C-alpha cells in the first residue's frame, strides 16, 4: 500500500498551472495593447492633415487641389514603403522596426507643424509616409507569429480597432484643435501624443519569441517570397479583398461630405466633420469580428461584414439626415469587419515569410484606396450619390462573393500543405 506521501507526486499542481495561465494572459494583453497603440499612432498621423486642408490653402496661398497633397503624398509613399518594410523586417526584426517607424513619423509630424513653406511641409509629409510603412505590414506579421491561432482574430481585430480610433482622432481632434489654437499647434500636439505612444508601445510589446532574424537576404529572395505568396491558394483572393474593400469605403467617406453640403442638408464643414465619429462603429466592429471569428470561423463573419456594408449603403439612399448617418455608420462597421478578418486570414495562410505576405495585402489595400477612390470621383460627377452607391455596391458584392468562396475552402489542409518545404 502506497503512502500518502508517495501519491502526492501524482497530484497535479493546480497552483503552478494557474499562475502560468495568468502570465500567458497578461503576455497576450500586453501584445494587444501595444499593437492597438501602434494602429492608433499610424492612422492619426496619416489623416491628421485632412481636416485642415482649407487652412493650408489660406496660409500658403495654394489651391484646394494642391492642399490635398498633404494627405495624398503620405498615403502614396506609405503604399510603396509597406512593400519594402515587410521584407526589411525579415532582416532587422519586427519590434525595433515598428518602434522606429512610430517615433520617426511622429517627429516628422512635428517638423511639418513648423514648416516655413508649403514645399517643406510636403517634404516632411512625404518622408513621413515612407517611415510609416514600417508599422502596418510588420504589425500583421508580428501578431501572426506571436499570438496563438485561437486568439489571432481577436488580437488582429483589436489592432484594426486601433487604426479606426486613430483615423477618427486624427480627423476630429485635429479639426477641433485647429479651431481652438491653430493648425500648427494641432499637428504638433498629434506629434507629441504619438511620440508618447511610441514609448509606451516599446515598453509594452514583448520581444519576438517565434521569429528568427534572417540577415543578408537578397532581392531575389524577396521576389521569390512575394511570388510564392501569389501562388498560395486563396491568398490572392484576400489581397483582392483588401483592394476592393478600402476602395469602396474610401469612396463613401470621400463623397458623403459632398452630398451633405448640398441640398437639402446644406451642412457646414464643422458639421460634416462630425460624420467621422462613425469610426466608433468600426472600433466596435473590429473587436466584435475578432471574437466572433474565433468562435464560428472567419468566412461567415466576412460574409456578414460585406452584407452589413451593403445594407448601410442602401440606407444612405434615403433622404432623412439620420438615415444617411446611420447608413454610413453601418457601412463603416461592415468595412472594418471585413478588413480585420481578411488581414488576420493572411497571417494564418502565410506560414512562411509573413512579412512579405502582409506587405502584399497592404499594398493592394492602399492601392485600392488611391485607384478606386479616384474612380469614385468620376462616378460622383457622372451620376451623384446614387451612382456612388451602385459603384460601391459592385465592389462589396464582389467581396461578398470572395467571402463565399473562402468560406467553403478547406483552410486547415491548405495550412498543412503550405508548411511543406
């Protein structure tokens, strides 16, 4: 007969398991919070100049079209630099590159705030677009590597909600600060806040545990990685999803203001600026989408997000102002649902060279904003808001079809096949 002492070793040490579980949960919270801050900093810096374009036109004696360059030069350079940053992170590492990107971009925003001439402001914003590229692609890759698969959708959703919050604050708060102080003071405050966010980000984000630096990668290696991802089943469909989704969403945001400034609404610019509070719906939707995807799968949630966008789009055809606002909010929620799911799905399917895969997705994402958003302007001039609704409906109808294809895909077997050398 065994003594109680000899049996003691067979009893599980529940006290030891509990602290380990709590430590793991705290580790995941630090990652999620740090990446939320990274998303916030990125998008507040990108869009902080959008509400002050009229101020630029008045102070620098330039046309409205020229003033829009303060936003477009940043986003164009961002699209290009994202492709390079994802590849660069394979050699330099994820955490340090993201911190440097936030800190340098925030510093450049401070320089833009003090720019003595329009040319110097554009130079600062151009370089800022280049340095910002180190965050979006690398953040997606870091999450895919460091967060367990069952938590990835939630973590990616929280990161995307940070981008939505940053986009909203960058527009709304900068406009309010400009009214209270000046556009220079507003840009400077955004820069200081994001410098602080960079320091907190660095303090919170754990060092990579599942990533090995690969120094000395040649351009041929990078090209092979990008081309390899284009041959992975269903990854190109996710790249196309980003292209179509942001193109449709930015078209709605770009031209809903023109509709509200015309009859029968005649809203002024301050009132129209409040429409950007619809990003709150995106913040909620991103987190909700991640939680739900972990439970029922990514395909059904992406289908739901596409449908929500289309329903919101139809509601904006109604005349009451509240209907336009509610419809725009639903479209925002639908877009951020689709984006959070698609971006997380890229990290899941791309077993190797995740930075390259993320950079391809985001390149398509921002090119969609530029190309399809510009085409949306022609649609608006040709047929007004009803034409815009039809145009964006086609784009998101295609996204819904893609989500249906991905829903029936045998994703676990694809992941297994991608792991094979």
